[in-house]
């Protein structure tokens, strides 16, 4: 038992050290700023050829695990470089992978450790049955103003099973991933009327879900 505990701590330490070093290198070399430039990212992905999709998936996963790295420009660049459908697929894969990694890190770290990082409010917002937790994760994925990263870490310190987390996350990120990829593709094509339509749809979706959640909470 003690050996397993020690092994878990060592593994967690290695993961955290790797993340800290990665972010420090990205910050000092200007990679973080580059990842915020959607136009430059689009050109880079296309230059990478067959490796481009792997770069999108890996960078999106890293952006979710490391919150300071922006994820939206990567998703937009994916749509601009590969179009609506294929771009959405890459964005979904990257977001799902990043969510799983964050979930696993939180579960590996344990509830007490994660609460020290982010505060006790994480556990208060993620309490409930398996079905309730799934709904919370699913709905949070639909709302762009709720931190995708924080929800992934928070879910890891709840009793929510991994397979339920995977399903709820996957179902919730598909609409937002499509809208981001679609928006990126339209920006690349210069169809500004369609861009405006996409923004209106995204705003209407967010407002509708927020309104529904508010009414549901009042009824409870």
C-alpha cells in the first residue's frame, strides 16, 4: 500500500514537473504568443502536412491541461486549415484527450491536493449522483464562459466514473467544436456574412442554455 502511494506521488511529481518545464519553455521562447495567433497557426498546420492533425490534437490537449495556453486560436486554426467537418473532428479529439488527462491528474493528485490548488469551491460545485454529475459536465461543456479546464480537474475529484466523464464531455464538446471550426473556416474563406451568422448562433446557444439552467435551478 505504501509502495503504491509512493509510486503515485512520484508519477504525479514527474507529470507536474514536465508541465511546469513545458510552460516555462513555451513562455520564454515565445511559443505561447505563437499559439495565440490563429493565422500563423493555420499556415503552420498546413506546412506540417500529415503531421498537422497530430499537432492540433496534441496542442489542444496541452492547452486544456495548461490553462494559460489559449485553446480557441488552435481550434479556429484547425477549421481554417482543414475545413468544418475534418477540423471539428481534430478539435473534438484534442479536447477529449486534454479533458481525460486533466481528469486523470486530478484523480491521481487526490481531492485534498487539488483543493489546495484551486480552492474548496471545486468540490462544492461537483457533488451529486453519477447521473447528476454527468449532466453537470455535459451542460458545462456547452457554455463557453465556463472554464473547460477547471471542470475537467473538478470532475476528477468527484466519484464520477471515467467512462461517464468521457461520454458527457464528448456529447458536450461537439457543438462548440463545430462552431469554432466552422468559424475558423469561414474566416479563412472571407465569408463575413456567414461569420456573423455563426457568432449569432453561438451567442443564442449560450444564452438559451444559461436561461434554461437558471429556470431549472429556480424550480429545484
